């Protein structure tokens, strides 16, 4: 005897487990990849049952109400995919929205206002990225600080007063700033903008070398560096894109509301964006998740708000319910992660 176990014999000290169950494994695999679709369907059915509003107009209203948070969410998701976070997006929205109103009131030109909003957003993101990516300061602390700075600046510049678009500037060029409340073939224009952002970011993440580098860095930073990826530069660029999308969301936000309150605009939007990201299946630990899921996640979270409104719950418990849902979504992620281990 050479000590080699005979074929079919059991290993001493280990219980016989038996063959794998392929069907169960396939179901778990599908759930891991597309749980955000199942969550969306469940919340949508609840929304329809509670609101009794299964109409095209009702669905388009949800899309419109998801636009600003969704655009911010796609920027935030890029940062989260590499294991970082940006808590300044809500305050950044307030500051850039206010400055966008000022830019429009000075010029009466929508294109100039858009360029100003994008430039300010990119600049804010670059500032966060340099501190987090190059100076290697903790992103949580960096963006917590800039969250306070941006909100304070928004209040200081406006003297704590409301920013309002000057209606006398609504010339032919300026008139089109009313797109925020206008449809194109029954689809809200701001909803179309949200979906275009979704398509571009999803394509970038799934079909480009840049996207593969994002997932590589989020999955294993050390291996990404050894593979020759400029991890510091990549992080800076992602924070900059996040800021750019906050700038675009600010432009859309002004078009929808035509006024900006520096004290309340964007309050808790960083948390709402994270909720949409988590419900959309993006892992908070980085490196996992499909960008397209953010569409489902953001719209799911918007429907939760409408369900709360339908139950006529006190506004004081509104965020309590949303917080519980966020905790449940994170718990679901943990369950999925452990099921794969």
C-alpha cells in the first residue's frame, strides 16, 4: 500500500457532504447579480397597491423625481466602487445650484450656466480628489469637511436668503431653462437626462479599460498597483467625475425648481444617493456591482418616499423609515456576501 486513498472512499474525520446542488447554486448566483431587479419589482408592486396609480404618467413622475438623486448617485457610485466615499455631494448641490442661479441671472444664457455648473462641480471634485488621492487623507474626513465648507459658503454668499431665477432673463435662449418641468413625447426631459447619464456611466464601467481599472482598484488595491494602474490618479479622476455630475445635477435641480434654498437644498442627499446605490446592488466595500442597478435602486428609493406619503405618516418619522430600509439593504448585501464564502 502506498497510502493513497481508494477511489470513492471518505476522508477520515470529514463528513460526507454529497454532490453539489447546481440549481440552488444557479439561483443564488442570479440573486447575487440581479437582486436589485427583484427589490425594484417588490417595491413597485407595493407602490401600485398603496398609491393605486398604475399609469404612464405616474411612472414618469417617479422617473422625474429620481433624476437629481440618480445623477448624483452615479457619481457617488464611481467613488464607492474603489472603496471611497464622498459626503459632500448634498452641500455641493446647494452651493453649485445657488451659484448657477447667479450665473444665469447675470448672463441670461443657459449654455453659460451649464458650463459654469460643470466647471464648479469638477473643481470641487478635484479638490476632494487631490486631498484623498494624492495627499492620502481619509476620504470620509475630507468630504465631511468639504460638506461643512460648501454648505457654509452657500449660506454666506446668499446671506442665508433664497436664490431665485430672474424671470426677466427668460429670453428666447433663456426660456429653455424651463425644460425641468417639460416632457419630450410624454417622457420628462430631466428623466431623459438621467437615463443618458446612466447609459454613459454604465458603458464606461463595463466596456472600457478605464472601467476595468475602477473594478480592479476596488477589488484589490495592492494588485491594481502591481498591475501598473496609477491608483492615485484614478482616484482623483473619479472624485472629479463625481463633482462634475453634482454640477450637472445642480443645473437640472435649478431647471426643476427655479429657486434654491441654501439651508435646505441637498440636505441628506448624500444618504439618499447611498441608499439608491445600495438598493441598486453596488457593494459599499468596493469592486462589486453593476452601474445600471443604480437606476432601479434610485427609483426604488423614490417609490419608498411616495409609499410613506400615501400612508400619511408624520414627516418626523419619514427618515426613520428610510434609514431602516437602508439598513435592510446593507444587511442583504452582507447575506449575499456570506452566501458566496
